[in-house]
């Protein structure tokens, strides 16, 4: 079975070498581990977390929840508020409108926005969930990137967050919000 990631855990009290114990991942997956030989309660041990469909699904759901989290959205909106004065153009009101051209400055602000989204996701994946980026990428690939697959669904969410029209819509909202005050 493939490995999703390796976690360092502390052997719980009352667990001897060869005894089973539960390991809870930061994304909510519970795994049955076995205490390695030569280890005792209180020792730190490296445990390979297997790449099961259940573990992958829970991990993808945890990342999806982050993209919907108020704190995540607030950071994105704050960026847009702080840079809305640099966007002279107003974005399309709907995707049915013709695509407009935007200034280089608007492209630079969008690039910073995209970088922020990527940094927030990486902070959550690496810092919050304790995964290496390549472990997360492997999870997405195993979940599938074809139409209707869980991996593809999360990739669509991430893609929509960084989409230029979505960015412009958020900019329009924060500008409108500022005009209302």
C-alpha cells in the first residue's frame, strides 16, 4: 500500500512494543498503528500513514473546508481592500460580457493575489496539516483529476479562487463596500 505521509507521534501511556494504538491525523483520519520494537510510552516514533481512499478523501475535504473558512476568505478580502486603489478598471459583471483588457498594474495586483492564495493553501497544508506539498499532490492524483473525481473538484475550487474574473468580482465588491461607507 502506498504511503500518504509520515507522522511523528508520541507512544501513548500503557502501550508496549507490538501493541496497537490509534493515531489521529490533523485532518481527522484515525489510523491504527503498532508500537515499534524498542519503543516505550512517551517516545516519539515515525509512523507511515497509508494512502487509503478514506484518508485521501478526508484530507481533500480538510483542504476544501479551508478554502471556505472565514479566516481564509478574510485574508483574501483584506488583500483586495488594500490593493483596490491600484485597480483602475472595473471587472466584468458576468462571464457573458466580453473580455476586457486590463492594465499591467491590474495584472501585477492579480499576480500578488494569486500568490497569496497559494501561500495560504501551502501554510494550511504544510503548517496546519503537517504534510509535504508532494504528499498533498500525490493525494490529489490518487483521488483523480478526471471529471467528477474528488481531486478534480478541489483543483477546480483552487482554480476558481485564482481566476481573474473571480478576482475582479472580489475587487468590485470591496470597492463597492468602500463606496457605501
